[in-house]
C-alpha cells in the first residue's frame, strides 16, 4: 500500500480523484516538510491540508490496520487490532 493509498481510496469512494498538488502536499507533509498552500477558493486546499496529518496518524497508530470507506457518507472507518475508529469528515 502506498503512503497516500488511504486518501486515494477515500477519494475514489466519492467518485473523485485527488489533484496532483494534493498528493504533493500529502507526501511533503509525510516527509516532515512544512509550507503554504496558496490556491483559489474551492480548489481542494482543505483536503490537501487535512489528509497529511490523517495519513501520518494512520501510519503511526494503525500499522497493519485496514481502511473501510462506507458506501455513503463522508466518514472513514479505520479497523485496527479489533477496534474501529471513526474519523469524521473534514469541515469545509
């Protein structure tokens, strides 16, 4: 599974595809880089910023876990070590 696979899976569950700048932001965040995302309103900055910390948490806290994206709704379920963690949708 790639470093951004969970985000890719969530986007796909919505019928969306992340933009390349979002993937770049996620990977930069996971490398420990910091920066500023400057883009017009409605272009995906929130999802670019929100998924970086979430991917980091998923990698750290749920090693070996599986990501379950429901068919409906914006919530992500993480199943790890017999427990389920609900990750709420980002506020837009």
